[in-house]
C-alpha cells in the first residue's frame, strides 16, 4: 500500500478497480450524486447479476461495481456527496474512482443521479462534475415523489441548459431504467457552464498549458489543486513529476493569498447561484395551499388525540377500496367473469387439441397449470389489486398524509426496530402481502426491511383470507374470533420485538421532509398508478410463469404427495390437527384464500379448537406463492430463506402452544 509523503496516510494510493474494458466502444460509468437520491437502487437496476467490491486504500468506504445490462461496460456505485472537493471519506472515494489511472480517457463516463424533489442541489453537483469533461448522463430520479409535491420540471429545457442528455426514472419501481441504459450511448461531454472570476480562469488556463495533454480534464485538476486536494496532488506527482506539482502548488498558493474566503466556499456559492438560476427556469412549484381547514387537518394528523381517529378512518377507507372493492369486487369480476367464465373455457378447448397429455396439463391444469395459476392468476388477481393499491397509495402520497402518520406512530414502532415509515407496508399487509413486501422499499436499512418482511409473512392475513376467516368464525362463539385476531395483533409486537433483538443492524431515525397537505390530483394519481402497474406486471408475469412450471413439475413427480405423507403425522401430534390439514396448508401456500376455502370445505372433520389453531397457523405460516416469489426478488435468496424458515418454525411452535394451552385449561370454543 502506497503512503503519501505529505498526509502520512494511505488516502492518496491509487485505486485498484479490477479488470477494466479496453474496448473504447464499451464505456465504464461512475454513478455519482448527492446522498439519498437513489444511486444504489439505480445501480442495482442497471447492473447484471454479479457485483464486486472495490476497496479504496486508506478509506473504510468500499465501492460496488458490476456489468451494465446489455452492454460490456462496468458501472461503479459511489457514496453520496455534497461537493467534489474531498472533505470526508465518501467524497474522497468518489474522487479516487474518477482519478484512477485504470479508467483511461475516452473509456469512462458519469451517470449523475438527481433527486427530482431537490433539483437545485443536484444541479449544483452536476456543475462541478461538468468540469471533468467526461461524457455525462443526467438522471432525474423519484419523479413521482416530486409530482406528489406539486413540482413540475421541464426536462427539455433542463437538457438545453445543461447541454446534457436527461433521463427520468422511478428507480424503486424500475421505471425508466431501460431508457437510461439506452441513453448511455447518447451521453456526451457537457458544455462549459459556470463562469468563474478572471483570476480563476487565468489560473485554469495556466494549468491547462502546463499539463496538456493530460488524461483528465485540466480544469477539474486545477480546481482540485486550488482546494488543496491531496489525491489530486498525488495524481499530478505520479503523472507529471514532483517538479510540476511544486510549480502548480506555488501558483495555487499565490491565488489563495489574494482571496480572503476559502476557495471551497467561493466556488460553492458560485455553483449554487448558477444552479438556482437554472432551477428557476426549468422548475415550476405549485403554491402552498392557504386553505385554513387543510392546514389544520395536516396538524391534526400528527397529534395523538386527533391523529389516531383519522388514521383508523383512513385504514378503513383503504381496506374498503383495496380489500373489498379491488380484491373482492374487481377480482370476482375480472377473474371470475372474464377469465373463469370466458378465457379459461376457451383456452381449455383450444389446448385439448395438443396430443401430449403432460404438455396439455402443464398449460391448462386447473390447479397447477401455467395459464390458470401463472398468467391468469397474475392478470386476474394481482393486476386489479395492485392497480387499486397504487391508486390508494398515490392518493395518500399526493395528499401529504403518509409522512404525518409516520410521525404519529414513530414512538410505537421504535419498540420493534422500525421507525414510523414501517406503518406503510404493515398497513398494506392487511390488503395484500405481496404488495406490502414491495412497499418495504420505502425503508432505509436492510434490518428494517427484513423485520417488516418477517412481520408481514408472520402476522398479516391478507384481505381475501380475512374474508374467509370471518365466514368460518361467524359460526363459532365470539371468543374464537377474539382469540384469533387478538393473537394476530399481539404477535406483531412480540415477533417484532424479538426480531429487533436478534437481527443485526441499526434502526434509522425518522427523518422526513413534510410536504404541505393538499387535495390530491386524481387524474395524475391514476395515470401514475397505471404506469407503475404496467411496469410491475412486466417484471412479475415471467416470474409467475417460471414458478408455475416449477410447482407443476414438483406435483407431477410426487413431491406434494410425499409432503402429505411425511408431514401429516407431525401436524397431527404437534398441533393436534387432522392429517387433512396438510392439503389446506399446501393450498394456502399456492393461494391463501384457496386454503381457507379448503378449510371451510373440511370443517366437519375439525373441532372448533382445531379450526382456531388452523386459522392461526394459516395466518402465521408463509403467505401465498406470489408473496414468496416477491420476497425472494426483493430481499435476495439468503434473507428470504431465513425469513421463510423462521416464519414456518414460529408458526408451528405457536400453533402447538395454543393447542396444548387450550387442552390443558379445557378451552374448546364450543
């Protein structure tokens, strides 16, 4: 490891980026930008399957790299920064990646990720990276959140002002990612924008004359030298010699003596002034409401005395819209009338002409076929629910209510390792666990996301399951209903508390920007919901098809029958349930309400106590296969497998405890 003579640290040692493409047609890109603008989410979206870590000498920060999808180039994910002038490890990491000698001129570019909600701040960073003279793509991320705050951006004007190709994305939904990758080919070195003082321009011209030709932009090197950047000085020393470095340091020192303020402050003010000018041209912000009732209502949402009743009313409304209207009425209409009434009979008659029985069953088998359980299930069940969910979620987001309920519940959620944001996916879990897992993207840390997914899988009965549960419990004493729903609510806090103690990692404090409360724009919300639904289905349908094929083959080779024979006796002895319960659980895994209907069908074989235990285990055990697929997709194989094992073990243990506790104390629910 190379030591710097001046700083006596390792920060000036060159960065080893690993093998880098030598073909100039395959550019390598560095993702840069402010903190919390979605850089890492975007990196995960545009890279291929393999990811490597780049260790930077002398800095504890590591940078991830991976291949860009559909291209041969690499992409590097750098930490968030406030400025290109290296004042902390994150900023030094970003600088060292760009100064790396392995990234030769003509083979590198910059993907600058901007937060649409804070455009001025991101433009200020872009103006600094412009000085590197590298091909740059300006990516405006989180455009949906900006729209919900009444922010409209003229992207054509923004592109003209910056002289850059501009792309828009919603990285967490995967929207705009393909367009971004295609836009990389159009990235070009931006035009010179910032007008410096005559003294700085003269210094930069001298640096250009002394260093020409250089692999990096002499203007960027000159600005870094003015700020006394040690990494830049080491680069000059390595590539031009100690004599050149001393000469440039002397020139920079002379300039610094002529100005009273720090060069970083002088330049920072210049960049922010220019960024403010551009922002004023390209951005239009809807004025804050002056309606006194809306302003008061926003305050009521965060106070305990008024916020809790409002929250309960909002939850009830969401349940009625997503759970009753979307998951019941729309699903019954689309899935029941269109698919089961028209499409499935038509495709069944069509497929009957296929001579191969195995292939025919794999396509159209009503329980395990690809079309009924894959394509039709996704389009008939998931699509209407997800569209309703996006509309409901969009209305809450557009109105400014979500940050307020997060503030209201933040203290309670601290006990289970979450902050107030955790309420969003947990609330959604009561309508659709699959969708709720997706909304864990709003959380900040892996621990928070894993705890939330664990609670969703363990404790949340989705809307269709709740409907069937109510039908079963309706014919039993009220104590059975109180036991089932009371234990479900209690387990949210017990399981969350235990998960918080066991899982490693930290909880982030609730830091939220509170947008003004306003009446949501229905047309814009519906339009954005349709866009998000389309991109979700585009990603999800292939996954549903692959999963359906896997389950069909598992059933045909006798896997499901083997499970019934091996697990049946265990279920009977440990949880006191009849052996038929295994087919209820299997159908629950495939489709939750299907398992509940099977339980209703078999209820004559059950005692009331067994029904209560079975309903609890059905709720606590893993949700439907759709949710399992999304869990693996969102949390990765290791975390998802751990959650699944923990949930199944927890459900069996709790079911056994309830069964034996009731038997010991003679509780039969009759």
